[in-house]
């Protein structure tokens, strides 16, 4: 039909199809980058809080532990925002007239909560349990970053599903000893700074992370560290029966606990693999139920 369509119509049709395809691809890439951008994830943003609370000052400067303010982080699914009385424990004695702290005093007098703006806010359909992560060897800094270096709190990571899955696919890279959970400066073992760990027998009612004892000094060359480990070892099995007999009136003294066997670790991969087994963390293939995260 040359009388209707010019010979160049076929070329124009092909060019329009190619152009349409390029536009669709470009639009998809743009939307993908947009939903990962700080504009959507709020990563790195510092919201205007009613009080410019400085974690750097309170954590690094004053040495406050995370649990002092976030009291339920080890036993509840929520870390919890500290009540006003926690602030007033100190600020009823110091900086009592500071204008900066007027919202705290007003909250204390009126009984109304301080309207903090939540920084780490997951979607409503996501069920995140703080307690299980803390009791399975995930440190605060793994998710929240170096809070002790933040004058104003901000979101260190995206907290998107992709970020969570990357950790659950390979949790060993983020696992640490239970004694280092609140250590913001923890960097994992290395050739220059090895870590020695020993696993204790399972005990009902005790988190698995607390049944692994890790030290940063060689126990074989540090008698004090080995003696401390023996004193802190839980009484289980036959030892418990021996202690019970002693309490009941048996004259024979209880047998001392066996010396723990320590393994030396010089890399995070090796330590993580060790902790992965003894913390009894499920592998990705075992996480077959979506309700693990979605309730």
C-alpha cells in the first residue's frame, strides 16, 4: 500500500518500538533506584526531634549502657522509648534549668509523653523482634550503626526487606559473642586481635548465646581468664546432681566443673560459623514460613 504508507513507515515503526522499550526500561530503572533512595528509605536523615538528644554524649561521653534507657530490648519485641522518668533520674539533679530540656520538665509535670519522632520505623506488616536478635548474637551497631558517634540519631541502614534478607542468607558475618552485643566498637577477630571461644552444655531456660563464652586473651596463658570462665560456667547434668547431694547433707564435696575447651578464631567467617552452630540459628533453607517475619 505505497499509496497510503511511505516507504519510511517501516523504519519509523521499528524505531518507535525500540524507543518505547528504552523508555520502559529507563522508567523501571528509575523507579527501582527511587525506592532504594534516602528519599524513600529515610536513610541518613536526621528528623527534627522535640529535644536534640545526643547518643554520642550520653553513650560515649557518659558511658550509659543501651539497656539503661531501652530496658526491654532483651525480653520484648520492642526496644522501647524511655519514659520521661528515665531522663529525670539525672536531670532532676543536673541541668535543671536548661532551656533545652524544658520539654522534658513539661512532660514530667503534665504526665504527657514527649512526642519523639521515630527514626527506625518498619512497615506495619513486618514483625521484628528485638529480643530474639539480641539473644542470638546480633549487636546493636549491626542494625543501628555506631550510635555512640551520632550527635543526632539517624537511620544507618535502609531497613528494607532486601537488607534483612542479605543478613538472613549469611548471618555468620554479623554474629558476635553475647558479651560484645553492646560494644559499639566491636570489629570481629583478626590475626592481630584473635578471639577464644568455648561452648558450654545446653541448659533449659538459658539463651543459647549465653552458653558460649568468648575472651580476647589466650586462656592458656592467662590463668585469671580461665579461672573466671570456670566460676561463670553453669552447673548442669551430673554436676547439678552432685551439688544437690551436697546440699542434702552428703559430706563429699562437689566436683569442680571441667575446664572449658577454647578454640582460637582469627577471622569473622570462622567465628561466625562457630556461633551459627552453637546459637542454633536456622539456615535460610529452614526459614520456609513467611510468618517468621510477617504476622
